[in-house]
C-alpha cells in the first residue's frame, strides 16, 4: 500500500513539472530563401486600388497590408526582391501620386458625429443607410471643392500613374517590374448552401436536405426556418403517435368498495398517449429550430487582380485575376475569420505569382533547387 501511494505521488509530481514550461507554435513560417538563387531582379509593389464593398480607410489599410505581405513572400520564393512598402508609399506621397486620407476625407465634426451614430447600433437599417449616404455626399462635396480650389489643401494634387510615371518609379527604385492591382472582393459570411455533414453537423444536414427536397429554395431564411420546424414537428408527432408510453406511461388506479365477493370494483385508466404525441411534436420542432440556428459554416472570399508593368518601358506585360473561397474542412477545424482570410490571400497571391513567373519569367523555374520549396500551410 505504501508503494502504491508513493508511485502515485511521483506521477503527480511529474505531471506538475511537465506543465511548467511553454508551448511554442510558429503560425507563419519564414520563406526558405536559403534554397533560392536570387534572380537579381527587383519588384515594386504599389498600393492596391480598393473596390471592395463597404470599404473604409481603416479596412483598406488592413487588407492592403495583408495582400502586400503575402505578395512579398511569394515573389521571394522565386528570388525576386521587393522594395520596402514604406519607401514606396513615401515616394508616392512626395510625388503627389497618392494623398493622405485626410485630404479627401476631412474629419469634420458633422461627419464624425454621423459616423459614430451609424456605428452605434441604435438606429434602424434604413436610418444607417441615410447617415452613410449623407457622409458620402459630404465627402464628394469636399473632393469637388479641393479640385476647384487646390490651394486649400496646400500642395494637394493628383497625378495619373501613366507609363512615364511608371518608368520614373522603376528608375528611382532600380526595379524591373512595377506591380499594381485591385482588391475586388473581401467578403466574410456564412456558406449558405453547404450540405456536407462533416461541415455543418448531422442534424443541420438532415433538416437542410429535407427542407430543400420537400420545399425547395425559400424566399428568405425565416421561411426556411418555418419549413424545417414543420418537418421536425411532423416527424416528432409521428414518433410520438407510435410511442404510447414515453415519456409518460399510462397509469391504472383500482378502487374496491363493500365485501370483496360482492362489492363493486372501479378501475380508472389515465392515458397519456395524446400528451406524448404533442410533446414529441414540440421536441421535433425545437430540434429543427436549434439545427437551423446551428450548423453555420464561416467562409472567407478574396478576389484580386494583379497587373505587372515593365519598369523600363511602362508596358503592361502580364495581368490576371484570382478568386478564392475558404471554409473550414470540418466542424472541428479553426473557425476564425482571421485564419480563413489569411489562407484565402495566401492561395490567391500564390497562384497569381506562380502564373506570372511561368508566363513571363519562366527561366526562374529552371533554377536548380536541391530540396523542393515547401510552402507552409500555417498561415
């Protein structure tokens, strides 16, 4: 008995000691440049134009940063060096090719007040639309005034990025290519039509499939909820009707009066069949309601177009577009939008750069690499 107690104490001490360290996980792996021969060519990545819905300066800055970082990694895989983003932005601002956000979107008290009210969540959807429309109208008027009176904004002006300007950028940074692009789609939401039980769960899969088979595509989500609750209620009622004694069994009560031989006997039977049927119907409708509100599969969609110009001539040498949708591969996978959007950007930029290399810089693909470059999936 003493030996068993001491062994148990040793195991507990070992477990406590094992829990005193730290767990380190590298979520983004560095590009293995030690296995890549530099091509000696340089790329300048310009800030991307933002055409995404519900755009704002803050969201644009975040999206552009994510795409820019991913593009730098992808170009580095093929030995193409990129200029520093900060230096590129500073040059463009010094040349007045781009302007600070405050030049076009002044932080006036009225606009700031309406932005705060629109983001407060205290107003209806229609009122929020009106507030945002008023803000956009104010910003348009500010832009028009700046065009008519450029002296009001100091040296603010706008220079088109022509072929001549592209060659100037190439000369300044000693680059071979100037990369431009458009952020067309950055969407987050729920994958509506997903009928994979390992993605949504088995109960949502059952009710989603049954609803579509019996009722087809409904006008709105509320109608689909009603369809599913009807299916659950009918199935529950059928199960309850065929089950007489669950969850409530029938009760029998017998009373006898007078002599046992000649007295009367009264037997009272209480049947809960109807109650069981009703309870099963309500339970089926409740399960359908829960499954409709569950089984939501998050999704991230990224659509990007990239154009590459020759920095020596300004000529467009390549252009292509990619759209990537990412959803978790199972209900146990990481559901964070940040992870999903990172994977979508990594896939979209990786496929675009690989297409550019194979189309324009095919000789870089023949560079001898003894060990294949492993693209990390921990992004």
